[in-house]
C-alpha cells in the first residue's frame, strides 16, 4: 500500500520568463495632484515634490497596472 501521492498529480511550475508580470506606468506629481482616487504612495510623492529644490523621476501608479 502506497500512502504518497503519485508523480502524475504533481504540478509543474512555469519558468520565470513565461510568467505574467505586472507593469506600472511612472507618473509625476502633477498627475497625482488631479487623481480621482489618490493613494498613499502618490500623495507622499506629491508632498515631497512640493518642497523647493525637490527632484523626482515619478512614482509607479497602481491604477495603471497591466499584465504582460
């Protein structure tokens, strides 16, 4: 009597290159300022960019998430 699972029931994992990945668009503080659904990350970035001399390259926006 065998108590273990058969080898046919095991799932095979896809390689990392074949899995779907999230992609986000980078948005600037002016986009976060007029957003209808503000998020904590966007508002934090917006407040940092309001200080004089602040340099920013954008923040990933969760509302623009796509799969590929």
